[in-house]
């Protein structure tokens, strides 16, 4: 993903059939190639009219959209969030058996410290995902000190400046072709796809690179 305008759709990180049976090819084509692409296109069209913000990264667009010209604000809020959220969603899933994907290292320790166990984290995250009224997301995030929490956001909002580690999309377009209204079944399938090894590496790097304060 580019750091700033013009943004382009990143390729799906795996084959369209790679997440079977949890997510089918039709859903991935529809979700990635249509919905994600639309957010990219809409964001570029909005920023074309705002040269002053064309060098802003996604994180700044998401956090400072309210400082943009009034006629662009809500559109940038929705579409910058749509680009950011979908990019992370697809990048933090991976094919392969769930039994081979578990948190390790500092992330495993932080999950046990802040939630009690991976099972307890799953229950908190599932409650957030099923409890999000209408469209939105449920997130596992960390603060700058490595403290984990679960957040939920409506529409395409993101929980910045907290640092997202992974998220589940509970917009109906993410699962309706395969699961209809069974959001809970979709969550269970998504959980089996979470790329815990990759997320563990990212969390460890975040902790290694955080500012060190003198005591």
C-alpha cells in the first residue's frame, strides 16, 4: 500500500481459493476486487480535489479528516478508513490449518497477561464482533506500551491512535454470500484464519522499537 495519494489496490496476499473452506472464492473476489477497490477509487477522487492532503498517509487522513474542507470530510473519513481497514483485514489472515497458527513470544505473554488466555481473548473479541450493531469492525489493538485491548468501531472508523494488530470485518458483504445472517459462524471461520505468527512478529517489532524512557 502506498504511503500517500494516489493509492492503489494491493493484491490479495494469497490465492482466491486459499482460504477455503472458511471463505469462498466468490466472497474474496467480491470483497477484495469490488468493495476494497471502490474505497481506493473514491479516496483518490476526493484527494484529487485537495492537493494539500495528497502527501498525507492513511493514518493522518483517518485521524485528521475533520480538518479538511467541509465538503470532503465525511467522504475522506469513510473511504480512508475503508482502505486502511480492508488492507489490514486481508493482510492478517493466512491459509493453512488453524492448529499451526498460535501467538508466540511477547504477544503470547501479553495475551495471557491482559486477557487470561487465548481462549478468553477469543470470547472477548467475539462478543465485540457480535455486539456491533449494524456494520463495523472488532479489533485487537495495543497501545504504545504493549497493553492489549479489544475495541469495536462502526462503519469504517478505526481505533487510531491505538495500534491495530488484527480485526474482523462484520459488514455483511464480508460474509453474507457464505454465511447469510450467521455472523457467529463467520467469526469462528475468521478466527481459524488469523495469521498469529505474522501478528506475533509485528507485535515483537513494535515492542523492540518503542521509545525507551529513562527511569
